[in-house]
């Protein structure tokens, strides 16, 4: 019995070494860079489209960790990522001022849209502004699903309610604490309104009966920025490599690649590096 | 398909290593715990039982704080690597293996100890006999530990980061597919995970049952 046990252990360990060797030998020691980003850039497929050409050219492996913006910023502050691609410009600038990040640049923007059931119970469609659209939802007390996860999208949504001087009531305002895809599914199931980035909505629209009911207000633009973790705080992070990737994002090559990313026929992210 | 194979191998690597390490610590610790007089280890036992219910994401958060660059073990630089995932799953599996081992040892223990001591056996032999006698329960403890870690997602997501080709395992891949709305593929992955669990458990069960026939 004991021998059998030892045998299993050995077998397992042998297996494990095999696996770890496999992963180690894959490439000739490329620089590994950890990019913390939001679910929207990853789930839309943008990074999968952009990064391979960059990785090959510079012999780097970009390890992408996709999270809510809140968690991504926290990871960066702790020095657990090398570079961030997020969309919460006000917070980003604050954190740069506090010395957590350096070399921040605008990269691109996409826009948010208000989606909801095709029946549009609050008659959001045709609203003159995003303020009016939200006011219509609040007045009808139509169910609204919020990301509620401190992500860039959630922060944007909170700012929009504030700008419209509306304090959402718990009776119709649901804080999901979930990613964009989960929130869209919840909105679909519960025939509710929600604020979503266009990319995620377009990527998943065939599965839902949700329709874009309001779009186009300048307040709905969603600025993405890239920035490196401050190497003064963490000397052993991959700052040099992070700079190369930042330069790629804002180069004409990178910007053209972003504009050319059209998985559903339309441009999803509009490059606007300074 | 290559990606899927890698995900499966990594899942087995991470959960397998975590359980082997947890068993190396948990089986002796559980045996020791099971042999102590009940009254002496009441508090410790209750602590272990409580930790058996540690939410995986909390286990993951604890490990994250430990290995974050800011944390006490930050210098190791293991965050977002399979090693970090093994650490987190080790933390989850160990209390289960200790707890269940101690229960089964306690069930057999005192009787065996008394008998052997009256026959004048050495401590070493006593210990060996007890582990031999409790092997079904110990096996069950290890299987339960394995079931817990191969199914959990919160901890490996937190400290592994679900990085493609590096730290993506079955459960985090499933979460990703659900998030992207690919329900049918997510379900397929879930089915594959269940089949893998079944094969492994069937193997362990054969070993366990095989002992009985001897």
C-alpha cells in the first residue's frame, strides 16, 4: 500500500516536471512583461490582435491580466504589474500625480452606450442628452443594472448619474458586482437597462435581446490610457520593456493597428494618442 | 487544441502538486492530531474544521498579500506564476486533509494503540499500523482535497491572473468563456473537467478498494 502511494507521488512529480519543462523551453528567453488591463480590451479581442506582432518584433512576451480597472490600478500600485492599459482618466492622472505611475499617454477611446430591452419601457430612445436618458429611467423607476465593481465603466456610470443630479434608488437600481459580460446577461435576463462599452455589447449582441437605446453624447466617450509603474518605487520591474510597449501603442504603427481592428465591421476603438 | 491540452496539463500540474504537498504535510499532521486526547486539541481541531471552509478567494487574497511585490515574500517574484497557484491551492487543501485524516485516525486510533502497547510494540510500528489501518479514510481525505482544489476558481484567478499559455487552468478558462458569452464552449470545458476528475478519482478509488481485497 505504501509503495503504491510513493509510486503515485513519483508519477505526479515526474509529470509536473514534464509540464514545467515544456512551458520553459517554449521561447528563447524573451523579456516577460505583465500588462494589467480591463476586461474590455481583452474580451473584445483587441489585444490578441495587436500584441503578437509586437511580441515578435521585440522578442517580448506580454502576459495579459485582465481585471476590473479598480483591481488593475491596485496591482500597479503594488508593483505587481509593469504596465497598465485602463480607462479611468481622472483616477489615472491622480495616481500619476501621487507618484505611482509614469509616462501616461492617451491611446484611444471607445464609447459607452445605454442598452435596454427592445420594449424600452422608460422611452429612453430619442432622448436629447444622456442626462435626459438617465432621468427617463429614474422617473419610470425602470430597473437598471450597474456593474458595481469599481471598474472604469462603473466609475463612468456613477459620474453620469451625478452629472444628471440623480441619486438612484435601491428599489430599481441593482449593483451587480460583475464584469461587463455578466452584467449584460443580467440586464437581458431581467429586462433592464445598463451602461456598456460598445465593444463588449457588439461582441455579444447576438445572444441578447438588448438594443442600443441611447448613444452619441460626448460625455459617453471612454478614454483609454497607458502608463508604466513608477520604477523609482519598484526598481526591479520591467520599466524599459514597458516603455517600448507604451511607444508601440502611441506610434503610428500601433495607432493604425487599433483603427484597423474591426471584428464586427465597425471600428471599436478610435486611436487618439497625443 | 494545443491551447486546451496545455490548460489541462497545467490544471493537473497545479492541483496535483498542491494536493501532493498538502498530503505530505496534512497526513502526518492529521495523524498526530487524531492521536492526541480529544480534550487537549479541541481548539486546534475547531480551527482546522473552520479553515476547511475557507472561501477560495479569501485564500487567494491571503496568498496575494503574501507574495505581492509589497508583501513579505514579494522578493520571490512568484505572483502570476503556477507556483503562486500551487501555494494558494495548498492553503485550501491542507486543512481538509488534516481534518479528515484526523477524524479517520481517531476512529481507529485508540483501539490500535492500546492493543499494540499492551503487546509491547515500538512507537514506530504503532504509527505505521495506525496509518495502515486508517488508509481508506486517509485516501478519502486526499481525494476530498483534490476535489476541492481542482474545482475552485477564486484563488487561482486571484494569484494566477488567468494569463493565456501561462496560468490559465480549466476553471479560469471557463469563467473567461462565460464572461465572453461562449456558454456552449464553457459547458464543454466543464464537461472535460468533470471527466478528468472522474478518471483520476476512479484511479484513486481502485487503489483504495484494492487495499481491501488484499
